[in-house]
């Protein structure tokens, strides 16, 4: 056994060593075989488990497929039902929309017809207005012809002023074309309250120079027309101040009536010096609206004066009424005293009648006997008693 069989890498290999090595190799081979067999069994078991798992998953897949098939059928039924409902709803909505569209079209047609009828009415009104404008244009032409004539223009201003005064004041509180102490005749005199002198209104306005201001001759011509207008206004203001402002007879201020609001506004805008000159001369330039306002103020003053007069009359009547009431109170007091005296007398009469009735009852209650003695005794006894009764006992 210890005999050396060969040498390997400088080492001697004996038979025991070789047997031992062979035994180790055999053991290793056996271990490898066992390990291979065990791995093969594990592979078989794993394959079996994989096959079982695969079958289980295939079964789950089949079950899921059947469930999906059922759900798909259910969804198909639901979808078909919903589709039918949607089709019905769309049909209803379309019908309703068609009805509303038809109704809206009918309403629109009615409104259009109504608008056309109103438009026709307005066109008719416009036609009438156009006819009125045509008539007014003719009136304006006639007004221009009136204003072209000095006398007719003065009559126009006088007429407008008289209309404003007559509409605002009561009859008797104004006078037209009255004659003053100096022989001048103003267009209107308005009687003021509280004994104040009357107010003078002049309706003449120099319109010729004013009309020349609107010409197209050039700047020099316009300046000359403005100077002429200032001169005419100065002459007219001076005439009003000298002829119509009389101390003690007329008011210390006079009105110059301008029959146009536009002329009045342009006069204050372009000719302020003329307005100031008139104010220094105590001449107030008034337009129709300002004259109307002044007339209303005068009317309010006159109404206040009349109210004061009526208040005095009312106070007088109230004082007389208070006197009558005082006399009535005195007479009522006297009558009350008479009634109290009569009441006392009536109470005394009632007391006396009551006593008389009581005495009569007592007399009626007395008894008279048949015997003379008894009668004498009764009469003797009853005398003091009767005396007492009649004395109020």
C-alpha cells in the first residue's frame, strides 16, 4: 500500500493516496449526481407548479373572459337603451326647438308688422310736421315782411309786450298808451302796489341797425354797423330816460323791451357797454322771459297787498266775533244764575209738597169714636198732635 506508484509535481503518489483520491473523486461524482437529481426533481416540481399556476391563470382568464362577455352584453343592452332614449330625447328637443323657432318667427313677424305700422304712423306724423314746417316758413316770410316795415315791426313788439303783460296781470293794474304830464305816451304803465309810482315799459327797439350787423360787406362795414347800432341805442336810451322817468309820477327805473331772446343774448355778449350805459341811465333791457318774470314778481306783490288787506278785514271780523262771544258768555252766565235760582225754588216746592203729602197721610190715619166723651178726649188729645203735625213735628 505504501509502495510509490508515480511522482506528480515532485511528490510521490502511493497506492493508498491513489485509492483515497479515487474515493474522493467517487464521492464528488456521487455528490454531483445527487445534486443533479435533486435539481431535476426541483425543476420537475417547479414545472408542475408552473403548469398548475398556468392552468389556474388560464381558468381565471376564462372566468374573466366570460365575465367580460356578460358585461359587454350588459353594456350593449344599456347602450342600445341609452341610444333609444337619446334618440327620443333628441327628437323631443328638436320638436321643442322647432316649436320655439316657429313661435319666435311668428312673434318676430308680429313685431315687424307692428313696427312697420308705427313707422307708417310716424311717417304720417313727419308728413304733417313737414306741412306744418311749410306753413311756418310762409309765416316766417310774412314775419320778415312785417319786420321789414318799421311801423309793422313796432306793432309786432308792442303786441308781444301787451300779450305778456295782459296774461300776467289782472285788468286794471296796467295801462297801454297812457299819457304822462309831459305829454309823452309810453307803451305800457304798470301800477305798482303800496302807492309806488307806475313802471314804464318801452317796446321800441332799433332793429334796422341790428339787422345791418348781419351783413356780409366785410369787417369795416360790420364795425360801421356796430357803431351805428351803439349810436341808435344811445339815442333811444336817452329818449326813454328823458321822457318817461318823471320824479314822483313814474318809477325811477324803466324797461326797454327786446322782442327776441337771441337779440337779447347777443346784445349782452357783444355790446356790454350799451347795457352798462342803459343801466347808468336807469333803463333796464329786458327780453320776453325777463319781462314775464318781472310781471310775475309784480303779480306776487299785488297778491301780497291784497292778502294784507284781506287779513286786516279778517282781523276786524275776528275782533267783532270775539266781542259777540264775550257778550254770549255774559248772557250765558246770567242765564245760568237764573237757572240756579229756579232750581232752588223748585227744590223748595218739592220739599213743601213732600211735607204736605206726609201731613195728609197722618191726617188720613187718624180714627174718630162715636161717643162724645171719647170724641172730646180725642179732640183734646189730638189738638197738640195736630199742632205738632202742622208745625213740622
